[in-house]
C-alpha cells in the first residue's frame, strides 16, 4: 500500500536562513507531508548543500525552480511533487507561484503574497481558473487561541463590536543593521525586493490580517501615518493607522520595527457591547475574556478544556499547560492545507475546519492593505483614504 | 510652639462620593496637612454630615464655599485655612478657585483644571499676579516609577526619542449607566458640566499629561478621531490621536471608556534610539527597561534600590516589595505642594523636588489639549490640526 | 464640639528608621487618629528631632516611655493619649506594652508580639483582665484581597480544604549586611534582641499567620528544617516546614531571607475539594480563583466590584484599577482597631468587621509558632513536633 | 543515494491516547527520523487503525511488539528499524525495552524508566554491555531555557548554591476521575501498573530530575510526607519533600495532582551566594535572573540573543518572540538522541551537545528517587532517609 503523504517541493528556504527550517518542521510534524525535492537557493551550491542537509536524494535537488517544475513533471505521477512551498523575498513570490499553478501544482506562499497588487490579482485569477489550492502563511491565524477568539466573536459573545486595538511592535530594526550582512533585514528594507512598504508589508499585514480574521469584518477606510525613524532607510519602519471597518467598528493599528525590546509582540484586543477579548502572541496559549461586572477570565487553550470551540479544538495538539507555540501555529496552516488538498484529491468536500487557513483572497486583500496604507500614510492632506480595490 | 501643619479647607468631596476621601487620605498621610474646614456639597445637609464624619467642629462646616472663604477670613491668622482643595465637577472648578486666589488662599484642583480654556488662562493670570501656589492632581505624575521614567529619559538613557504609545482604556461606561443614579457617570457625560470633551476630558487629559511629563516634550499637532459608541450619549466615550511632538517624536494616544474589562489601565511606552521604557499603572511599582541585545530589566521602584534617581527616591515611602499605590501617588502631589507652600511661607526657595507637581501651566495646556483634540477628532476633513493656543 | 479622633502616643519609630513613618501614615490616613505624643528613640536627641519632624509640641516629646506614660496621665482626660503604638525591636515590646495596659492605655504592637512566649501569655492575661484592646500589625491580614480569600473559604467556595502552600521569600540578607550599620538587619539577626528565631520570627510568623487567617484552621504539628546559610550569622535565615493542620489539611511553609531577587514576596495558595485560590502580595489587588474545568478567574479587588464579600468591601478605599498597597493594608488594621476602641468608649458592641484585626491571641499563637518551629527545625531526630502551647 | 534518516518503530502510542502523536511530532519535526513500523496498542484493531492513520504500509503494522522485533530483524539492514520508542504504562516499559536492546535496537523510553528499581538496574547493565543508546523523555530538561539555567549555574553565575525550590502542581486528579474511562488517569493511579508511587512517579520524578539537572548536584537524603487526598485512591496524589543535596544545598520539592487550576505548572527557583534564577514551564521561553541590588533581568531565550550559552543555542529553533513549547522541548531529546545514534553509526564521537539528553543513568536515579520518597514519605518516625541506592 502506498503512502498517502503529500509530496512537497521547496523554493528557497535553504540552510543559510532560518525560515526554511521552520516551514519544514511545520510541514513534517503531522506526518502528512514529506519533502521530496527543492531548489533551496539562487546559489546552486547552497541549494545542493541544503538539499543534502534535508536528506534529499541528489537527483531531486535542483538548481533553479524552473528546472524543478520541468523535471518533476517527468516523474511518475505517484512520485512527483504535489505542492510547492515558496520561501523567498517578496519580489520572487509571483513567478514560481504562477509557474506551479500553471503546472497543476498547489502552492504555499509566505506573506505578503506578492510584490505588487497586480501580481496578487493574477494569482487569484489563476487559482480560480485551475481550482488549485493556495495557502498563505499568515501564521498568527493558525494559533488555536486566535481561532477561539474568532469563534467566540462569531457566536456573538461580545455583542456587536465597537473598538479593536491591534499592535505589532518589534525592535530589531532600531539600528540600520541592513547594511551589515548575516541578517534578514537586507531585502526587507529594500523597496526593490520587498515592495512599496517595509514595516507595513512585513508585519503590518499580519496585524491587519489578524484584525479582519478575528472580527470577521473588513476595513473600509483608513487614516494613517508612516514613519522612517532610522536615517538612510528608504522605506517605512513604523506606522499607525486609524481604520474604519464595517458596521461602524473602529480599529487602531500600530506597527513598529524600532520599538526596542519588543521581540515579536503582536497582540489584539477586541471590544464589543457585551465584553472584550485579548490575545498576546508571546503568551499564546491564553485568551483573556472580560464581561461587565465580572472577574477577568483567563481561558487556557489546551486539548482538555471542554469550554473551547470546535474551531479551536481542531487545531490543538496538547493538553493544558503543555505550551504550543509558533511552529505549531505554522503547522496548523500546513495541516489544514494538506487536508484540503487531500480531500480534493479524494473528490471529497473539505470540512470548514480544513478550509480554515489563509488563502489567495487573503493574499489579494493583504496587497490592497499595503496599497491603502502607503497611500494614506505618506500623505498629510487627505485624512480618510478609501480601501484600494 | 505652634503646629506647622498646613490647614486645608475643602470644596466638594462629601461622603456621597469616593474622591473626597481619597484627597483627604492623600493630604493627611504625611502629617503635614490638617483638615480644618469645608463645604462638602451643594446640599447643606450632606455638607454637614460629611463635616461631622470628617471630625470637624460644627462651626467650620459651611453651607457654601462663599461663606467658607468669608468666615475663614475673620479667624485669627494662625487658625484660618491656608489652602482650598476643590473636588467638584469641572463646571464648578473656576469660581471657587478664583475666589480662593483672590483671598490669598492657595489652591489644589482636580483635573481638567476648568470648564473652558478661557477660565484656565484667567487662573494662570491670577496665579502669576498673586504668586500663590496652584496644584493640579494629575495623579499619575505622582507615581515614583513615572518619575524614574522621566529622570532616565531626561538623562538620555533612551537617546533621542522616536515613538511613544500612551493608552488609557477603561470599560465602566460601556453601558449608559449615567441615566441611573448612584454613580459618577452623570456629570462626566454631560457637556454642560464636564465641558467639550467626555472621555478625552476625563481620562485623555491624564494620558496626554503623562506623555508630555515623562518625555519633556510638547505636542505640536494632532490627527484624531473621537467616537461615541453608546447610543444617546451626547459626548465622546472613546478616541485615538496621532500626535506629532517636538523633535519629530511621534506619539499615539488611545483612550476609551467602553473597553470592557479595563478598570483603569493607563500605561505608557517610550522608545528612543537607545532603548525603551514601559510603565503600567495597575502594576505601578515596576518599570520595564529595554536596551538592544540585552535582557529586559524589571526595575523595582522601592526605597532600598540604589539604582533609582533622586527624583524617584524623593517620592518613595516603602522598601521594595511593599507596594505603594494610587493614594501614595496622590499624596506625593499634596506633599510636594505642601512643602512648596511651606517654603514660600518661610521665604525660602523650594527645591526642584518640592516643585515636582502639576501646576497652573499644566492646567492651561490640559485645556488646550481638549480644545485641540475636539477640533481634530470630530472633523473628517482636516488631517493635521495645530495645537490650539 | 470636641474632636472624636483617637489620640496616639508612639514608642520608637523615630526618623532614623522607616517603619515609624509607615505606622504614622497608616494611622493618620483615615482621619480618625492623631499623633499627640511620643518617645521615638532610646536616644533623646533622636526622639526630640523626630517629634519635631512629626509636628508635635515640645512638651509632648518624651525621652523615655516611662516618662511619657507618667506625664500623659497627668493631662486632662480629653487631651491625654488613648493608645500607644510600640515600634521597637522585639526585645523591647513587652515592657512598654505592659506598662500601657496597666495604665488603661490601649496598645498597637509590631509582630512578633514579644521576645518570649511567657511575655506573650502575660500580655494576654493583662488584656483579659483590663478589657483593653491590643492590635498586632500582621499587616498582610489587612489586605482586602486576603480578606476576600478568607471570606470565600469560610463560605465553602473551595469545599473542604486539602493543601496550602505559603511562602515568604526575601533576599536582602543574602550577604552579612548586619555587620554594617545603616540597615535594619542588626537587631533582626541578633538573638538577644529578636528572640529565638531570625527569619522565622521576622517573616515566618507572617506566613504562618496568613495561613491560619485565610484558612480559619490551626496548625497541630510540624516537621521542619531551619538553616543558616550566611556564615557567622547566629540565627536562622531560611527554613521550611511541613505543617499538619486541623481536619487533615496539609500546609507547606517556606521562608527565606537569602532568596536573592525576592523583595518581599509573601504569597499563599489554598486548594480544596472544589477549587483553589491564590494571592501574591506584590500584586496585591488581585485574587486568582480556580474551579475544575473552568477558566481561571482573576478577581480584581476594588470598591466597585459587586462580586466581593462584605468582609473585603469594608476594607477597600478605591475603585478597581486604582491600586491600594502596603500602607492601606496597614491602615486597615489601625482603622478597625480605632473603630473598636471608639465603640468600646461609646459602650457599643463593635461589629465583626471592626473586630477584624490581629489581636493578643494571634500574638500568643505567633510566639508558640516560633517555639514550635525552632524545636522542630533544629532537630534531626524527631520528625513530627506537636504545637507548643 | 540512501536516505540518512533514522528509522523508528513505536510500541504503544496509538490514536486513542494523545502522547503517541506528541512523540511522533517531536521525532519527525527535525527531518532526521521517519516512522517505519509499530505496534501501537495491545488491541490489534487499534494498532492497525493507528498505523494506517500514521501512514504506515500494512505489512509494518504489528499486533505485538514481539512480532515487530522478530519480523523487522528479517528485513534488509537498510530498511529495518533503528530504534524503538516505548510509550506504554510504566508496568510495560521493561520488557520491550530489554527485548529491543537484546536485538541491537536503540531505545527511547517514557519516564519513569521502569516499574521497579531492579528493572532499571537491569536496563543499565544491558546498555553498558551493548553500547546502545537509551534516551529517557524527561522533557523539561529539553527546554532551551532550562539548558541556559544549567549553563549559567555551571559557569558559577550564582556562586555556590544554597536553596532550591522545585514545584510541580497539577489539578487534574482533584476528583476521582480514574473510575471513569476516556482519560489517562486509570493506570497512573493503579499501583499494579504505575509502580510504588502515583503523583511522585508521574510528576515528582520530573521535578526531582529538573532539580538535579539544573544544579548538577545530587540528592543525598530526604524528609518527606506523601498524601492521598482523594478518597478511595490507593496511591499518593500529593507530597512534599525537604531534600539535602551535595555541598549543603537544601531543596524543597512539592508536587500535587489535586491543586485545582494548575494545569502543568512545573517550575524551579535556584538561589546561590551571588544570585537567583527562576524558570516556569508554562511561560517557557523566559528565564528570570536576580543579582543583588540590581533590577531583575528577564532573559528571553531565542535564536537571536547573543547572551545565551552554547548549550541553549544548540537547542533553539526560532528567533525571540516566536514561542517554542512542549513539542520542541520533546523534539530536542529526539534530535540529540538521533544525532548521538548517527554519530555512533558513523563511528564518530558525539559532541557534548548531542549527548545532552536524559539517559539510562537518569532512569536508574529516577527509580531510586521513587524508592526513597516512598520510604520517607509514608513513615512518621524516621525524619531523614538516606538516598536508596
């Protein structure tokens, strides 16, 4: 009997960075995916060395992604790659993704989805044409506690929403480290590789996505200010936005890469007529619930808590007090993506739980977010800017 | 030998509210002030009952503040009141304060200083004419940890500042409780008693003051949005402002009275080129310091820590681990005010530590803050609004 | 009409230490007590200087407590002191306390109540004979959250109790600082001034008291180990005890003065059949409640929370989010003591809330605790030692 | 070219429990191990269903572990299993482990290593005879922050140690849930399956191991009390021990399964002459460092912090602020075990970092811990009990 694991090929993600290994762990953890091939770097030496470190046979370590897609297509159907994961700078998302889709290969992409909004829309069109599955690693939407938050809000536990605060402070770019090598700052602060936005593309998109994901509401207009605090940097490294969402909900988004001491402090607080919910990524297995005139409730998110929603339970691996973290959140995206692809292969309808991963539509909206905040944030005249479609 | 305690008369603050007793405790704690008279309510019955509860002799419990100022003036010099503390709705700050100053009586006032900016400027002029002392109870500036924050920033520990986040979320007005009696919401949500701003007058002013106090910088322009979330309420109960401060510093201010579960969660984070500092009022005896590439430092603020500044040490009462709180912060304002008045009486120069309390100039700027944020916050056209002088 | 304030005389507590000022603030804060006289030091110069700093008239600053008691007795009844507060090393608690009681003067005493158990029993007998009021400043029993904990346990919210953990780690004696001057370590580590126990007398008694206070149960036997970690110190600076309480409840007590980084970290956790409660003194306005299969509840202790017990409400001064601390807890002991004395003077029955302060019986049991833990803790042979009566 | 992955066979760990999937994720995450066969349950149906869920071919899903070891031995050398992981109740650790070792198969075992001390010693002897590798999943020693703690203590950062507090409170056995099915409590509370100790075997051993691991010191004698709080339970569900370690260090161990609200709250605090360190498993990526007269340092444990030891860095996967958790700690044991086995296969010397996983000697000492605490804890006569060899 054949293995039923999905076969993954990787574009980028070599051993000189750290994010490739994160993707790999997230993909492998659930025993539903195996790495079968890859082109891990634009440098063939690095690609080869990485492939060996990842235990691949020589013949499936490729020098270019074009070569990979071509040669894999020649393999017997049951051996060739099922999906490609693309872990490259933003500038280099679109081409391999489009090539994969054109060859009937599913795709997992890092966010933001593309370099430009136009590319994003082209991917959307291709996904719609082909019916293939595209997952976007907005990893914070993979945390069970975030899913619990979404489920409770959707169930009306907070009543009609009023006010959202979403923050993503980091401090690692407080100095101009991009002019040194050996870090991930280079392409992120280079508009030719990252796109129109720096801070807002890299982390602002995560904050925006979290806000729309948990609330189930869309941003409609925005008043923003972007800043570049570090001299010589050609792109934003900080910014804030007042966002008007559907149904009169007001959201405040603050993101910064110069807030020294904040490692990766994305957090969100949502308030409605009947209560409030808070989640802090660096303490990810808890949710804080407030209702009027009652004690605060600290909702632990673990497998043995009967009070959790089905949406959360589906994505939990451990009983309470056994912390899950970033890699498990990442793995939830891979697992749900893999289950969806498998269901599709089996000509079954994926369940709503399987479909709970960020997809091409999130990717398009993310690029629209970047367009909108850049337009609003560098302009001192227009106060409110409509969402750029 | 005569007692050297300062003699305090009180306007408002009767036993039907809680804030009068807070002022009293803060004033009495240091054994430098005694309560000698008062008119505690516009209701003479309540005033009398309160005066008795506060252990005053009958003849020094008054029915109106006018009567109090007149009759006290007839007492021997060493018996009469030295200063008046005014604990009334904003609408009723100005008249008793001005009357006190005109009679040579020092004043302690709740914030915001007055109902209108014009009144504030008139008080400033009178203070300058008379040389009397006016203290404003921006209580959060009284916390030792806040003073430590100010001292470290002034000493350059963070380098040039870049980004400030100041928040003041509360949740107690998430429902329209002001239509019921028995709470403090009534006058605070009534523009005829509170002034042009609700949330921003009541708590936004504290957040703004904290921001300018710890940074030593002034706000220059503002882009804001005010909201009223609770139907039927004629004044703001929520708002956010992007504030541009001197030297290019950007501050984000968020205040809300509908953020359910937040009791009184004022907090501030300041980031500069060289580090960051964070303070959270509900955990008030700690300061969090971040410098690049180093562990976070949790600076405990207690009398036995040699690493604390003189500015903080002067305002500490207990060794580490023996929590000080809101009443002690309040008491620091009273103590420094009392020492300043005593120095003035003794024809001595108060030390800088004695003068470290909010004064009439803070009061005027506070009213300008209200004018500016109301102008900016309800207007969807003008993005950036200059500070209203 | 005469002031109804209670008149306080002080023994010890001069300006060279910090604890006198703490007592004074706690006593004065509620406007029910005034300082009228004192002998603040065995050094008459320090006593005089302290009295002046405390705003006393010269004639009521005494050089010895004997002189104080004698001269005060000659004053008109309405002027003389009502009660004495004794703030001296343990060795010097008994004599002034006994002298006060013999002259009809109520007493407030620091803990442990006396130098020896015999002295404690003598004070108990005298209190019973005279009907006077003696309060002991086990300050941690003064915190509203501790009272809430006691109230909930008494109401059966945890079911029958099973297991208690009470800890009191400090770190300030990790070095032999007592051989330097200018700190409070000298008499505390000298068996001739502090009594049989060092760490266990100074802070172990607080931990034990908290354990019996919140549980309403008494310790029956003990297995303990005392340690002296700092070379040259003639008394315990650390210890642990397994304690068997009434009804089969097991308590674990750990106290240390060499746990570097712990300022004053007394905390208690109580578990019963139906739930658990936790309190941490350095974050004193919260109580953590656990029940099976439910989220943790963080119970904020503030004046506006309807879910709090009458026992707690009576001792709260501020609404939620306005932290109360150590001095307010201290002030609750003074206030309840003062109300009890006032009720007695008025020939009324004090209410249960008024009587909620540690008294002479707590003092005797505290001395028995010291006897028991010293007997158990330095003996490697006997495993379980019965409570020493 | 052949895959260089290690081939894993599993005993126990079927889909009806949760711990098998945890082991699997931990093993697979690093792409160095693949699951090739298993006998997942004593129920052949469950074993088969589990093997299919784990994507195994039918022919390598076995009904008994005896069958597995026999049939695997007949496979070509490059296909057969390299090591067995044994995830069964304690009673059933020894036989499959011994059978594996006898057939030249390496072993990963859950703790406690065996049912009895005798079995443990037999395994030790066999490991020494064969030179095979045996890893024990004392998972808490796999956390990078714990390794950082060990490294700093070994480097003398705390000076000579004095006092350790180690706790492991849980609450899930506060009711007698073992009489219901569908939970993991059954065999854990049955002395015929778990061994002499309940709470102390299941979680006390973890606490003890953590204490010896981070301190590098051994327990020499013990004074203890074990308790059974839940009526009808035939084994301890709570206990405390005062432990005397080498060099005069005193440790206090407290473990409980009836402390409601504690999910899995293992934590440790170590104090020496020069400082203290604290770690709390439920917030696992931080370490709290205290030195005299300095602010607390919160040491974040992430890949980008230059201040971390080599021992910690080796075991970190993510940059700061991207939480790692329980599964990653588990995976560190698997990874280091796998690297050691691989080095052995390659006839290379494993590095010290590779060898940093609990092994057969930890397993023997763990069984001695159980013997000692059971002897000390149920005996009211002997105060101090020597470590049982």
